C-alpha cells in the first residue's frame, strides 16, 4: 500500500501559511510604528529650525516720536505687517521646499518597494500554484504506481516530484521573508509621506493667508 499525498491537506497547509504571513506583516507594521514616530519627530525638529525672528518687528501701537500723524502710524503699522508677513511667507516656503524634498525622496523609496512587493508576490503566487499542480501530479503518479507496481520508472518520477516540491517550498519560504519586510516598509513609509503631505498643505495654506494679509495691508496704506 503506497502512502499517497493528500491534495486537500496541502491546500489547507498553504492557506495556514498565508494566514501566518498576514499575521507576520501586522507584527512588522507594529514594530515599524516606533521607527516612523522617530522619523516624524526628527522631521518636526528640522521644520522647527526653519524659522523667522519675530522680535525683529516693532509694535507701533504706542506713541512714537518719529510718527506725528495718525496716517503715519497706520502706514508704519501696515508696513511692519507686510514685512512680517513677507518674512513668514519666506520661512513657510522654505519649510514647504524641505517637505517637498522629503516627499520626493520617500516616494521614490516607496515606488521601488512596491515594485519589489509586486514581484515577490508574483513569485510566491506562481510557485504556490506550481506546488498545487505538482502535488496533483504526484498523487496521480502514486495512484498509477499502486496499480502498476512493476513500472519502476514511476518511482524515480515520484521522487523527482517530491524533491521539486521541497525546493519550491524552500524558495517560497525565503521569498516570503523578503515580501513581509518589503510590504511592511512600503506601508510604513507611506505613513511618513502622509505626514509630510499634511504638513506641506498646512504651510501652503498659511502662505496663502499671509499673502492675503499683505494685500489687505497694501489696500489700507493706499486708503
């Protein structure tokens, strides 16, 4: 009696491995969170270093010996307002430039990782299907041998198929490790891109607000 391979059992084994892969990816993502939080803190520190000196601006609300008229006071106030907004805009644009660079660099990494993930997933899926096909073939050969025990060549074919399955399973195992790492890295770095993008949008909105401040100040001076 020949011990035949169980095709259903092999398929269930593959499903368990796929479930295990999902769990391992989630575990990797949890570990990556600390790294992403650290990178975000570093980015925030770099952004905060790009700043303007607010104390350079003079408050002209009080009486000033050099300003003798209300119009003069208003003009000076609005000019200071324009100067301050101009410096803020310059600073925010520097921050935006920094963030654009970070987004570009990180996006390049993510694109490369996603390509790698796709290639690795294709390798895993292709070889997984190959294992199923080989397992079916193996079962057929075992059944044939059981009915035709004198056909010695079938024994050799069976052993060759078994060896192929072992080799492919080893390849899938190694590929899966790379896949889990690349997938977790791509998802984690995308979160970093999301942070950069949100910050960039906020600074761009602030630039627009300051530009509106300047236009308003100019109108007041003209009046």
